[in-house]
C-alpha cells in the first residue's frame, strides 16, 4: 500500500487538511465510515500497476510505476470537500504466476484487467451507489478495458454507456497479435457488437500524424466521434459531445496523458508534438459534470492513463495528472 505523506498545517485545523491527511485505506466491502449519512461523495482511487499493454504495443516501459507517482503528486493538494470521503483501494498488479515463462501475453493482461475490473465494480456498488465515484490510476491505457468491464458489470445491461477519451490516438487497433494499450476501444466495440449494444465513443485530441489510414477507416466504420487536436476548442468539443450525451445512461471518461503537449506531459510512452491545452480538458470535465442532471446520465468513473515516471521531468506529468484528478473531484462534488 502506498505511504501517503506530505505537509501538515496544524495551525489551520480542519481547514488546512490535504489529500494525504484525508485518505482512508479501507476495503470496498464491509466498510463503516464515520458519519456515514453525512457523506456527500465517496472518491475511490484504484491503481492499475501495469505496462504489459504498453509492452505489447511496442511502447516505452515504465507506466507500471505511474499510479504511485500520481498519488505522490496528489498528496499535498488541499482537500476542499469536508463532506466527502477519499478511499485508496491500492494497486492491482500482476500476480506472481502471471510472470511465469510460457504464459500467453493475452492471458497475463486479461487476468490483470479482470482483477482491476472486479475492484472497480465493487467500489461502484459499495453502500449508496449514487454517491460513489471511482478514479483509476494508470498504468498503460490497457486500464480502459478494465474500467469499462468494471462499469458494465456494475450496472443494468439495459443501460447505455458512453465513453469519452482525451487522447492523441484512437486506441482502436487490431490485436497484433496481442491485446495492448492500443486496443481497448476495439475491445469495447467488439463487446458492444456481441451484446447488441450501441458503441458510443468519442475521442478528443486525435493527432492526424499519430494514426494510420487503417485507424481512421475503422474509426469511421465504428462511427467513432472525434476531433483532431488542431480543431479542438470549447465550442467544438461541446458540439461533438452533446448529441452523444443525450443518448447515454452512464458516462466513463478516460484521459490519456499523451493528449497534451510534451512540455506539459513528457512522462508518457509517446509524447505529443502538438497536443491539446490542459485548460480545454479541464473545461470539458466541468461541462460533463454540469450536464448530468440536464441530460439525465450518471458520471461515476474516470481514469488517467499512460503516466510514465521514467520519462517525466520535474514531475510535470504527474502534477498534470494530479491537477486533472483534482478538477474531476471538484467538478463532480
């Protein structure tokens, strides 16, 4: 379990508390929190300690250390929501036998994603489900397939899931030959086809220089909504997303840190030469939270992917990830 620690401002009493002072370590099930009836939101942090998908995608390794790098950047942020609880569920990582020679890479990754999905599902279903919000900490973008499965397993099969991905890449690749950090939304598409469900997927910040013609072709075939990085602004994003939001019941938001310029996010497998401004993503996160009651959907799941501290500079990427999580919590509370 991560050792949360940081600055303490005892002179300010409860108004000086930071994330590391509010975090709890209880398991998702059979938990009794103080003043249970007074809790407005429960924020669950769940790490996927993996770069198996990045390795399968021929990327730069190091994302397995991402979850704890993000926690370290979160630790000293102020906790401004006294009526909400912060619960750290720890990290899901490869089991010892997953590393044995001869085990198929798909089996290793699927086993890890299933364990993570089960923890996500348990957290979403804990106590009063409407007050639970799960934040996944990556790890490679293979976290997305696990997050989706966790949400799908926690809700009625009649509910429609919409996915918004901030990313320079579609991540709609065919397995080649293994599942990877580049295949999660292809896996979601296949899952939707198998279960006769609509595939509602939007990708914001797509780099034309980072996706092949085959990927654009499949994006069009799957009716993926997307905006190129150079076309992103507040209005174009709202125009893209609103029609989808009007036709979903549950929203899952995933943020791949390579969506942002390398100056802000050098600590990723594939840094962006252009990218989108962090302010655009933050504005959109607040927009998504505000639209829930108006458009009648629930947003209870978000994750941050591709945090790779091996290539970070002055913790820029970790601090950006932490700020995005801070803004998500501020938006949904």
